[in-house]
C-alpha cells in the first residue's frame, strides 16, 4: 500500500514538474509575449490609459531612474496617472527599440531604448531613454516588469 501511494505521489510530482518545464521551455514564445506587452504599454500610454499603463508592472516593482533610487509601483503609477491626466501637454512614445531579450525560465532581461516626444504650446522635444528591464512571469502566466533601471543622456526640456 505504501509503495503504491509513493509511486502515485512521484508520478504526480513528475507530471507537474514536466508541465511546469513545458510551460516555460519556449523562449521564442516568451520573447514574443514580452514584445507584445511592450506594444500594449505603448498603445495604452499614447491613449492616456493610466490603468493599462500600470498593468505592465509587477506588484512588487522596484525601479531606479534619475532622482529616484528605489521607486515602487504605487509611486510610479501615481506619477504616470498625474502626467497622463494633464491636458496642457501632449505625450507620445514610439514602440521601444529592443536590443536584447534574454529569457531564463520565469525571468527575462530586456535592454531597450524608448523614444518619447513631448509637446507643450506647440514646442516639441524628442529624447531617448535607455533602460534595462527585468521581467518575471506572474502566477497568471503573464510577464510583468519586476525591476527596471532607466536613464536619459539629456532630460526632456518640457518635462522639467
């Protein structure tokens, strides 16, 4: 009886392990899913959809940008919502230029360049932002940014 129970437990454990390995064993599909998440973020940002923009970020997000060493999802989402609600400014992001995506199981690292354009009172400023994003596969299977670092070589003049 014990041997049969042990065999059943081992069989279930091996089946679950095989299913988990199969779910994360397709780096090309994972890379495509991550690219899609960036495209969705860009569309949401350009549509001024603050909830959609915030959806890309994991609940435990930690990030570093100039003047913010250890930001949180709550802070980032509040700042983005405030900025997207402004009617005196036009904001636009191009889809990112993705340089590298390295997938390792449930973690992926992305090196990329964003190109935002800001317009205030008919004056436009276009800059680039370099970044490194660390994605983690969430319990629902979607990829979300858990950590990121971003910087620009020249601050956007209109957002100061």
